[in-house]
C-alpha cells in the first residue's frame, strides 16, 4: 500500500524528520487562504503516482490569488489515470542542495538496504541507470538494526558539513521503515534549504501483509478495475498495450508478459487470479480485462496446481459470450483433460504451451487493430 505524500509526511513529522509546513485542501479558495498564512507555496497533486511534476501536478505560487488559480488548475486533472481530488499546499523552501535518501528491501541479500545520492530530484532513476557509482549503498542487518557508524557513512556520502543532522535523520528514517512495516521509505529530494535540512517529498509503501497492525488512514489510489479485482482476491495493474493477460501466479504472469513482448506485442495489463481461483473469479477476471477498450485479444495462461482446470473452464464457458475479442487459452495441470474437453465441446481452441499461446495472441491482436 502506497501512502499519499501528505500522509507520509505526517508520519515523518511525528518521528522527528523535518518537513515544510503544509495543509491538505480540496478547493481553490482554501489554497488561497493557506497561502496567506504561509507566503510563497508549492501546490502538489495528491495521487499515488510518480511523475507529478512532469505532468503539471506540482506548481509554485507567490501570492494567495496565484495559489488559488494554480490549485484550481491541478484539482480535477488526471495523472496516469488517477483523478486529483486534493492537493497539498506547502511552504516553499528553495533548495540550495538536493539529495536522495531511501530505504528498501534487497531481496537477493534478504535485508534492508539504504541508498543515498548527492544527485537528488526528479531524475534519480536516470542517475541510478546511467551513473550507478553516484548511488551509495549500505545493507542493514535486520536483527541488529542500523549502527551509528553506518548512519554516519551515509551522512558523509551526502554532506559532511551537515553530517550530524543527516546522521540523526537517517536513523529516524530507518525507524519509520521498521515501525511501519515498509517495503520503501524514501525522501527525494532531501534538501538543504534556509540553513536546515528538510524532506521536501516523502514516499512510503507499506507491506500489505502488515496492514492489519498499521493505522495509516486512507487507502491508496486505485483505478476502478484494480479495485474490483482486489475485492475478489486478485491483482490487476493497467499497462499501456493492447494484449489482455489473465494468469494464475505472479511469476507465470511476468513470464507471460515477457513472452508477449518477445513476439512483438504489448501487454494491456498484469493480472494474477492467484492459486485456487474458482469459476466466479475467472468470470470476473475475463470481464475486467475485456472491459478495457484498448484490448484487441486476450491470453489466459493457467497452470493447474491448486487451481483446477475444469473449474477454470467452467468460468470461461459461463462468460465467453460476453467477450468480444479473440481469446487464446493455455490450460495445463490438475484436471487438465476434463477442462480441455469442456472447452473443446464449446468450440474453444487451446494452445499447448505459453510460447504458442503468446505468439498466437499477438498475431490475433495485430489483425484486429
């Protein structure tokens, strides 16, 4: 679960990490009122998507009238398919230096990793890709936690003059990471401004498996289809292509997406119906994926372990008349013969492998453009 920026900053503030003064508002008039108290402000769209600045969702304002006008411009806009319903009006802090500080899980090392860079800001991904030597990394033993010398090494890599302040901030950010069961706690930029150090932006992603013990307020932004899938115990993420994908198991789903790309197609979504999917979930999955107007063809790649192939077939048969685009199915595993026979009796052809299914669905997708 990704938190809104304002929610992450509330947690940062409670844990002693300096953040600019701000107010969350839902109307342009309120933005003007906040600006009268704070002076120059930054108006930030509150959505759980990256690229807000490049999309026009972050603007500065020097006067209350300008703040109201720019808040009006941002409210109601859509960023990566997510509507902006609220904005954070924040005291403007002109950064003299922008840095990056983040903590995540290194799954290969099986422990948290702290990353820091003097090249903070909106292009940190480009820095990591093109200049990896500019990213300082250090692993933390989860049993012992962060040591003072490790926090100091991170601080020295960023700014020796402010190393005492940054050392303290690194330890506080690690506390946030552990206390709130984060998979990511990030400050970008961590800025030197007005003679102090501030978290000008904040990102927190909390492990879904730990949400039962975290009181973090509002749910993250999700599009309508993702919300429907989540209620059914499935995972759905929209992508930019035109080949709909329904798979059981995240690993097989990723392999299927890669195979579609290999054969020249572009996936329209990631969808994991999870192990043990029943006929109702299969029907819901097909309705969700086929409701995307960009989808030209659909691939279903089911490996029957806990999931039973005849149960999947039953769901497909019940909803196939509603699906208006070509459907390619690969079905193997538990009760495979029964499932395949049920589908063949209804005139539904099946592929024998993931490769065959991916190649066929891409070809069908191209022919239906």
